[in-house]
C-alpha cells in the first residue's frame, strides 16, 4: 500500500483518489476505508506509522477540500453598491 496526498494505492491495479473516501477508521486490527459508493476496503498487518499516515493524509485532504469550498463560496456574483 502506498499513500500520497491525492491517492491511496492498494495494488498496481487499484488506486483510489481521496475524494472517493468518505471515512477512514480502525475496525478491530484493520484499517478501514469507507468509500462514497458504499464499498469498503480493509487492510490488516499495517505498521503503526502507515496507519497514522493514512489518518493524517485523509485529515489533510478533508481540511484542504473544505478550504477550497469556502473560498469558492465567496467567488459568486458580487452585488454592486448603488450610489444615490
């Protein structure tokens, strides 16, 4: 497994972007990725470092995504001030 700021690589053929992940959590001794389409990916036998990295990377992605959304909300059509 490989974790980058944009994706999680489970295998050579399975790469999932963070935008498709709804939640990351521990389920027993396995790291669980709940995807937005309802699918679940579970991985076991991971080092504490890898588990921590997954949580920190997902948290950073969510925070960055929320910042982008809030900055885009302010970019809507601006009302011009009327002068009398």
